[in-house]
């Protein structure tokens, strides 16, 4: 139930905003998953 509520909240947030990734150096961590080290920076702007 809580997971569904979080998905609905995320969908509503993304519908009202725009995502923009600023210039950054993205480096992979680990070999199997290749997830980005230190995460990704994203800027939110209202539509």
C-alpha cells in the first residue's frame, strides 16, 4: 500500500515539474551494477 502511494506521489510531482541534469562528470562504481558514484545531480523546475 505504501509503495503505491509513493509511486502516485512521484508521478504527480514529475507531472508538475521538469528535470534538468547540470554538467557533471559521471563515474561508475562497481562492475556488475555500474551505478553512478556519489549519485546524480538533478535540478527541478516548475512548469
